[in-house]
């Protein structure tokens, strides 16, 4: 009885492909997947295929890749460092592999790994670490092992192991307490409140953190996952209640960073959408402290969507406008043209407008907005206790805001508000 043949051993390599030519033969979904990875590696990509999916065509039209809109021809691999045969035609893939082998160019085959000289591993990234798994050429096994390995790497980062991101390397170059400003500040947009809506880059920043400066609208559940020893500083601002002055927040960011620490400023929504994020960036720059901004999922967009409200919808709204309602229309601090807002015909998204909702509604109706315009208030968006209350502009004008309305809430005014799941 013959013994089963063992797979050939592989030499795992990381290829530096920046500005190096890679030829992808094929223009379908498999090719698109490979092109995406190659572009992330900053390779110079040439696609050879009579047809291509729309995304590849768009990349070619924007000059991101080179597309030869024809069948593969001998000579197409000239000057290539790597080839990928991604067509649905086994004969064409074999032809590409044969040409690559003759030219001593490594070649991947999407249809038959056994007939290739190179393989794409299942790959994932976290922080500075890249995890690649081959799994004996079984893609399902490789993906499962990759996910397990990524989880282990992320746990090691949280436990302050020897793995370090660029932020931590920079911040720890002269050690805590150095006082030389070698620390680092990261403004992280936490999204609307659901920790699963925090971006991957936001999670990676928290894994690096020595200090987390947090406000009440941030996804507080993520604090429980911080590694031991992380300093948490609450700088929440409660309407008409306790608050930390912005100047004091700026001082905290700068002083902690000057101790040689990675400081994460965890904010709700996006740092630059009514989040005073730029003020914090300016304070850091003026103090010669390195600062980075990690965008977040803006509550202005996410919260209505979580309530089933599309901010634009064919036949209902061709745009939306996000405004702050913290200053009433008759308040000297208000710089908004309420008459213009009433006539735009776009969806209005009002943040921080609970207290001034009635005066906002009066101003819009007085300026000509239809009293029957739907209005939806989404409270605690993204949290388990999210609640939606519905009304109209006219209803708010005559009877005031809904009795159950409370802050924080995102207020949507416009025809699309009628789609809300109450």
C-alpha cells in the first residue's frame, strides 16, 4: 500500500512589493480580492483580462492600476516580480504558470494550488503584527488558525508584552517620567456607544494606552478590556451639571504625554464632529506633543441608521445637514441661518438639541417648513436601552417636545424620519 504523499514544505516569506510590478491575469471577484491586497502592499498592479468587475474598471480609470483589456498573451509577464493566475479557465492559468516558471517568476493559481509556485496565506493585522497562516493549503483551516493567532496577539498587546506598536515604541523610547515630551496622544472616535462600532484602529490604540481620558458618551464598555495598570481619567460634561473645563482636558493630555506615556482621548462619535477635537490637537501641537486622530463612526449618521432612518432616500431627501442645537435660534451665540435651513429641503440632524427643540421647531415653521414634517428623536443610540420617540414639527410647536425625551438624543427632522422603527 502506497503512503499518502506529504505536501511540499513551504518557506513563509514577507514580500516587499512597493512599486514592483505584479501581473494579475483575470478580472473577476477573485482577482479583485488579490488586487486589493496588492494595493495595500503598494505594488504596481497590471490586470490582464478582456472584462473586469466594475471595481477593477474604476481603479483602472482612476489610474490606480493598469488594465490590459484583452486576453493573456505571451510576454505579459515581462519585468514582473510576481504573477497571479486568477481566471476561471484552467488552461489559461496553466499557461500563465508555465510562462512564469520559465521566467523564474513566482506564480499563484486561484484554481489549483498544487500547480502553483506560491500561495496566499490567510492574513490578518493588528497593531504592528501581521499574522499569516498557510494551513497546509486548506483555506478554511488557515482562516481559523489565523483568527486564533490574532486573538492571542491582541491579548499579548493588552497584557503589555514585548509586542509594541509604533506609538508605544515612540512613547517609551526614553521611559516614563522622562519629561521630554516623548509621549503620544491619540484622539479616538468611539462611535455612538456600542463598543462593536468602535473601529479596529480605535481598539488598537486602546491596546497601546497607558492613560485613557474618557467622556460620558464614549463606549464605556471597552474600558473593562484595558490591560492592568492603565490610568482612566473621566472628563465627562453633563448638561447643567458637573463638567471638566476644556482647558483642563488639554492640560491632562499634554502633561501625561510629557511623562512619556501613550494617552488615548476616547470620545463619543467622531472627534471632529462637535467633539472639540481640533482644540485638543492644537493644544498638543503647541506643546510639541505628537498627536494622532483616529476617526470614529459619527453619531449624526449612525444613530438614525440604528433606528431605521436613512438620512437620504430617493424621492424623500437628496441630502442632510448636521447642526448643533446647543444654542437656541434666538441666542446670540447661534450663527446658523434658520430660514435657510427651513428651505433647504434636506434632512436636518440636530445634535445637542434636546433643551432647545421647541424653539428650533418654532423657528423652522416660522420660516416656512411644513408643520407636518416628521420628527424623530433617537435616545441612547447604539445602546441596549435605545429608544425612539416620534412627533412632527407642528406637534413640537404646539405641545412642546415629547415628554419622554431626554439627553443624549439625536433629532432627525424631515420626511425620512417617518421610517423610524419606534
